[in-house]
């Protein structure tokens, strides 16, 4: 019997407010027999206040045992001066590291109702649905040596090391092809093979993985700088983009902004598949932070958090029709003209966190008869 056990980590700032939105949606699915169980715990500044650490060992144990972790956001000015190792973001980094989350998925979806709030023309972004897959645990952010050396002549030398082993590229490439098979069956791999050895190996390994196991999927290669240009020139040409940690960091932010506000953007981070169950360790979280400027006011947009739960339905629980139902309910809510302050425009109805959540639930009710 497969379990559906979630660990919810609301965190700091607007985190608990937007997590309330996800909980309401979980309750809605449970009322229809989905059978999710969940527990809540602390991460970030609130965990520091309680335990002196951004995440306790007990919470980490719960995260490792859960089928999926849902996190809202961490941080805020209250913790600006805590020791570096205990800063709120350290909780996030430990989760990513200890769960072995090497694949970061960021969908860039443009809801028709919001197409005019993109910085690109409506026809370029309307109906956009692409997925950026970023390698998350290797590359230049982690490679050694990583240091600033004093050269002793009044000069210093800063060194970061871009390093990838075959297995790291193989597993992210395989994840990209698997994801593409559930979508429009196309992968674009981006690197800089013209100037970087890691780019040469990246292309070689992606090509091998493709030839060996995924030749039914269409594969293109693109230099990452040209890829950035194409992403703003004609974003709808892409389906799944797979790239390394550094390029993925930048390209996923570019892609995200094609579609409007931070309050709309979900993400997923996945680890290796379990040998027995096939289920991957997984963390789902909105792209936005704790928004201290609006925390406690009841005006935060809960959609990124709710859509992050939607990604959990899709990628951890194989509940694709339910995930489609939830995405449809979000789109229908926006079609009705309801907007939180971050996405509000002339003529729309301004609502708060609770009203937006209630409206999404009402659309779920409507769509499921
Ligand atoms: P932020 O994402 O918290 O906020 C940026 C702007 O977007 C703010 O004006 C905010 O009000 C708005 N915004 C963000 N989410 C929103 C939502 N759901 N609804 C409406 N408006 C929203 O980024 P920041 O201000 O640079 O950082 C604030 C704190 O969050 C810092 O402590 C930072 O370290 C932390 N942070 C955490 C994460 C995370 O938990 N993954 C990510 C980024 C930043």
C-alpha cells in the first residue's frame, strides 16, 4: 500500500499564511479520499528561535521519512545577525543536501489571464508551458578549490571550480528525458562546450544517455548564451530545458519572469529514485521568499504554494489528473478576475490570501461537479 505522508514546513514571514492555502487544498483532496497524512514542523528563523539551529536533527529525520516535503519560505530581518551556520537559509541547504536533491524543476507557465503582465508581448507568452531542469548539487557552486588566495604582491586571486562527473550528468539527463515523455517529448540541453571542458563532457554524456535509452525523445543542444537569447525571443519553442547549476540558476530566473509575479511560481527538487518503491525524495516550495514587507497582512498570494502542492501530486504521487484539476482551478480563478495585490491590475478584483484560497477551492468544487 503506497503512503502519502507529507511533512509541512511553513517557515517564516508569509510562509505560514501561504501554507494555509496548501493545507486547505490538501483537506479538499482528503475529503474526496486522497488519504494524505501530514505533520508540521519548524525550519528557518522560527527553528533557530526554538532550537538554536535552522533545522533540528529531529525535523531532518521526519523529512527523510516523509514521501514529500512541502516548504513555504524562510528568513527575514529578525535573523540578520544570527551566526552564519544557523542562518535561516542553512535549513534549506541542509534539506537539499541530506535529501540528495540533485534536480530542480521550475515550470514557467503563462496563465492566459496574466499574459499582459509579462514584460514580453502577449503572443510570445500566451499559453507558454516550459520546464527548466537545473542540476542542483554539483558544478561551480560546490567545486573545490573554492577560495580567495592572497598572492602576496598586493593582489588576490578568486577561484571557483566548475566540475562535473559522468554520473551527475547522466542522472539529470535521464530525469530530463523522463519528464519530457510526460509532456511534449522534447529536451534542449544547454552548456558552453565552445569554451568549457565541462560543457564538452555535458554534451557527450547527454548524447550517450539519449542514444542508449531515450531515442524516442527529441533532443537539441544549444549554447547557454544563445539559449538565454532564444528564451526571451521565442520561449514557446522549448519543452524541457536541462542545464547545469550555474546556467540553470540564471535561465530559470529569466524563464520565471516571462510569466509575471514571484507569487505565482512553484518549484520542485527531486533526488534519486528509491530502488524498491521507485519514489524519489522530494521537496516542493514556491520560488519566492518570506516577503517580510507584507508578512502578517493577509495579502500574500498563495498560488505559488498551492501550485507547489500541485507539483507534488504530479511528480511524487502520480496523481496527474488531480494535478491537472488543480492547475485548471487556478487558471479559472484568475479568469474570473480575482487578483492578490502582487498581480492586481486595473479592472480586477483585489483579494487577500484567504479569499484567493477559497476561490481556488470553489473552482475545484465546480470542476469536479
Ligand atoms: P521575497 O521573494 O521574499 O520578496 C520579493 C518581493 O516579492 C517582495 O516585495 C514581496 O512582498 C513580493 N512577494 C514575494 N512573494 C510574494 C507572494 N507570495 N505574494 C505577494 N508578494 C510576494 O524576496 P526578498 O525580499 O529578497 O527576501 C525576503 C527574505 O526571504 C530574505 O530573508 C531572504 O533571504 C528570504 N528568501 C527565502 C527564500 C526561500 O525561502 N526559498 C527565497 C528567497 C529569499
